[in-house]
C-alpha cells in the first residue's frame, strides 16, 4: 500500500502544487477523530492487559466520539 501526501501548500509559497480537496477533507476528519479518541488516557496509554477489554473500551469511546462530536 502506497501513501500519498494530501497536504495543501502554504498560500505564500511561490510554486503552488495541486492536491485533492476531497482526500484532504477525509484526512482532516480522520485526524480529528483520532485526536478525540486520544483524549481518553486509558486508550492512549493502553492500560488494559487483555485485547478484548481494550477493544471493548475502544468501541465505547468510538461510539461516544461519534455521537458527541459534530462533523
């Protein structure tokens, strides 16, 4: 799988390059989602020893972020 940089150029740059606006919108949404998940210390530091406990809490956090954050 290849990664593609989807970052818009700065407005003061002399040589502007094209980028995909829709991919950038998706990238921004994903980054904000992960930022919302990392607000829960239990997820960020992985306190749970068992995978099922971690995945259960991760599912709960994802549902919380999905329901409470607009966008």
